[in-house]
């Protein structure tokens, strides 16, 4: 099933998007959490700049 998803992303303009993962410290517990998003290649820098 994963192969179909990857194939549809590549043929449907998926090469213009990137999955980004950002490590953020939780203010509540102090532990680190990970925020994952799929963003357009032009917006990768802005994703990491915002908090």
C-alpha cells in the first residue's frame, strides 16, 4: 500500500513538497516533541524560522 502512495505523490507533483521534522521543547513537561509537516519546497525555511 505504501508503494501506491509514493507513486501517486511522484506523478502528482509530490516532488515539489518536502516532509520536514522539527524538534521542539514542550513548555509543560520539558520533554522534546517532534512536529512533522509536508510543506512546499519554497516554504521550508519559513517552517523552521517560526516557533
